[in-house]
């Protein structure tokens, strides 16, 4: 038998359709229910569904009145505040195409994005780094706040296959790629609600991430609102050791975070007991079995992992009704069509290959912006190739076997080593550079830069140089000079040898 899993297609997406309208579909029924609580020890904020819908559609009106028209791209340079999801959904509601970006990006990185994206406007928080020297309409957080009280805009209904939003992901070429998603992407997430979250209208889901992280935006906000549940988001600067108290005080029933957050909670919290929690959710990096076991022992609750990518969100997971067997990712969610493929198509069961998503998946991207050849290169016939390796058993459970390329994982963000190398190579004293991730302690990996130079360079100066060029999560935490960079028989850089060199020296 071949490594193909297809447990029925999802119901077709309605048409006409609007992603934001789908997210807010319960708002008129649940007008007084708490949709969002921002958790702050000093001044918690609460938003009802009526408040949320009014602010989103009022902001939509303000965006249109500012001169934007449906189809325009809007670059989001906003901080970790509720203005981020409100502006995001407001754009989608009125047919604009928001482009959320990490607040950690430097002005240099943002300038490169603007050159290719050509946005009609930039939504800007003055505290977020952005080069505003180019000629673009700029709307500040003050402008956005004023839009909340404007009359509500009508939803821009249309083809579910039209572009809804764009997100950036690191490319194997070293250049961040703009991933264009359709309105139907939100329709596909119902498979996650059933096959990963077990999400219910009565749930109170606390996501540990920032408002302006796409993991938070989807799992922490849009999915709870689509179901009619309550989203709980910690205010900025809440430390991991403070999260158990917030979970208890706010009676959270679900908790979502990257594995590293669970690890920090277990190592720093004096009391991790969580009496209202049904289970925890994690994604962004591989969950290890020891961490899963430690969390279960300490809290009495289980962790359910999901695997996905920017081009298709998550599509493989474990859930309460079907827990993942040990050392596996779980199995494809009901409605997904997933395979393990080799050079000529799906491989036999238990054989290794590339994890692939069928082109019919409603959550799959429309393509990379203005890059048809690069988009086509990701397909093998009817299968979209993820670049991740795995193998499938007879029950559809998939074991993860790593990346087919050298992509790194930094705190839940995929980072291309080529992008980091390109940013560091202009340093005047560096003659050669190679970047990879290394394991510094069990379950903890950091980005390390190995360089050649005439002499040892001051590490703090190298870190300062990287800080100007790269977002914080892309910056190496370790710099090490080598006599020469290792290469294979074909003269290509050998990153595996770099990891082995580091391991041997520790």
C-alpha cells in the first residue's frame, strides 16, 4: 500500500464568501459574550463580540475613507496590541489584502519587503521599526483607534478563491517569500478545530504568543472567534512563569504555546497546577516526548501537537479523540489529503519521503507573490511538497524525519541560513560565513554563525552588527571563528559538519 491518507473531503466553501465575515459569524448572536480578554495584572481589557465586530467594521470604513480600494495591499507594522487583529480583520472585511509582519523586523528588512510588495498603505505603530522614507500612505495607531467608532462597513463578499492576506516565510533561496492565501483558508481551519483543538463555544483559550504572531492570530484569536469561544491573550512582557497563575485566574480551558514556553513554565513555575485546563496545544517546533511526559506529570493534562507550514497552516495533529502515538506527529486531520512522496509519487507505507499536501486542500496557498516559477517548483504533479521528511504507518500516523533542506527553527520561526549569511557577509572583517542551528542543551537549539577571518572578532560587535541587519529571532546567539568552512566532495558547504564540529567542541 502507498503512503496516502484521505479521510473524506471537507464540505465545499460557500460562495460568495468573506473570511472576516466567517470569523465574526456568531457576533450578532453572542453580542454580550466576552470575545477577548487581554490579561494584565494592572489593567485587564475585555471586548465583547459586539465591541469587537463594531471596532473591526468601523476600522474597515476608516480604511476605505482614507482612499484605499479593494485589492490594495496593506503592510502591517503594528505592535503587540489588540489593534493588530482588529486592523487585520478590518482589511479583509472590506476586501483589502493585509500583510502582517513581525515587529522584530529591522527597517532594512522592511525596506526590502516594500520594494517587492508595493503596498498601497502602511499601518504603523511609532514604536515599531520601519523606514518611512518611501512614498506610501501611512496610517498610525492613533488613526486606527479613531476609526473604531465610525459606522460599520459592509462585508466585501466574493469568490472564496480571491486573495485575502499575505504572510512572509523564509525561503530556501535566502529571500523571504510572500505567501498569498485565499479567503477560503479560514474555511479549512475547521479541520483543525476538530482534529487538533477539540474547540468548543464554551472554551476559554489562552495563547501565550503576541498579537502580531501568525500562530497567535490563527490559533489564539480567529479560531476561537469562529467557534464563538473566548480568546485570552497575555499583555506584553508577561513572563512564562506567570502564565500558570493567569491560566488559573481566568479559568482557561485550553492553552496554546510553542514547546519552549511549556519548557520554561516547568523549569520556573512553583505551582503549575491548572484545575480548569482540559489540555494544551503546541506547534511551531517539534515537541519532544520527555517534555510531553513532564507536562502531563506536573499538571495532569495532555499536550497535543500539530504540524504545518506557512503555505498551509497545520494539517497533521494529535487530538483528544485520537492521540498521537509516541514519537509521531499524529495523523492528517479529517478532510485532509496527505501523502509521503518520492521522486515518482507516493512511496510505500513505512518508507521515508517528503510530506506532501494535495493541491485540492482549501487551506493551501494560492502561490508565492509574483513568483509563478517558484510556486510551480513546489509541486510534483497533484502534490505540494512541504520540504519536510516523514514516513507513514498503516493507520496514517506520520513520523517526522527532519527537513530536506537546511532551514532552521528559531523559537517557532523558520529561518533560512542563507538569509542570515547574506546579512552578515558584508561585515568588513568577515571573509567567509556559514550559519546553522546547534543544540546547546536537551531540547534547546540556537542559531550559530561560523566565520573565517584574519583574527578573532569581538562577539559583542558581531552581535551589534547582526542586530542592525536582522530581526531578533534571526540573529545568531553564538559566533565562532574557524580556520576554514567545511565543504563536501562537490565543494558545497557542509552544515552537518558544522553541527558536528560544535558538538565535539562542547
